[in-house]
C-alpha cells in the first residue's frame, strides 16, 4: 500500500484462511485501517498485490465479486446507515446488487434476526442506541452473504453493554463459520480470537495465537498497545 510519499504498509505478506477469527491490533498510525481497506479493494496497492479468493483487487472487473465476499463495518454506525427505517437500511446492499424482492425480504429478515433486531425493523435508525445502530450496520453487511466480515474498531463508540452485545454477536457468527477480521484496541477482545496480527509502522510485528501474544510482555510494550 502507500500514498504519495509515505508507505502506509511495507512488506506485508499475509494469508487469511477461511473460518478464522483474526484480531488485528496496533498503535494509532500502524496501518490497521489501511490494511482493512486493501482487503476489500477500497484501497489498491501501489506495489505487490491483494487477492481475495483468487480475485486481484487491482482488476476492476473483480470488484463486484470482492465486495460481495468482503463486508466492511466501520467505527461509526451513522456513517453507514443510509435509509429511513431499519429494514430499508438492511435491504440497501441486496437491492444494489439487483437481487429479486423475495430474496431481499428473506435476507433482511435473516440478517435482522441474527443480530436480534427484527422487532425494530420499522424503527427509525437515528432513534436507536449506538449499540443497536451498530448491530443494524452489521446486519446490512450480513445481508450481502459475505465470506469475510471486517470490522474497523466497530465497538469503539459503544458503551460497555453495547460492546458486549456486538462482541457476543461476533462470537456467534464465527461459531457459524464466518471469517472475521476485527480491528481493535481492546485487549479483552483479542482473547477469544484464533489468531492475532499486530502491526507496527506498517509492518507485521506479530502473527500468532493470543496465548503467545500475551506471553510476550516485551513485545506488548514495544507495540504501545
């Protein structure tokens, strides 16, 4: 990756196998968000390549396939909510890819039931709590039936109860076989992950199990987490 003058990511060589729960950590400016945006093709590499199930992100014709497989949920749910009711908001993605209306209805119900928000389907999103809004944003991602769910500090704006709701939801989705990459500052959120990737100054500083990660006190201090 990179910009006009500063390379945000350098020498990154990673494979994210299907079915894993990956916690992506690092200090501010370490390259976490840049890496996430490369994974779903929002950013394109200036050197090297990013492949999603064999599709190269630099190939424009591959973008619909990549975006269908990799859903990105941001830190602020209000940045993602686009419609006047919860159900319409979750329907937005499936409508955009031209699915038939019965399939859209089925996916909206399934996604909202998964995040325990079906009873709120007729509500106005901006009247929900921030935790509920984030669950609606996740439902919007799930309605696209992605293979990979990327979350960029998706619990950072939430109170403890909202954070717990979303983290429990991620555990359920992972148990159902979804691949999850969660960017987080919270060390508690790293514990249930299968794998931890720590970035420092655009490079991979650690790639291994949470047990090994927490066992290395010097490395944790070095990463300024």
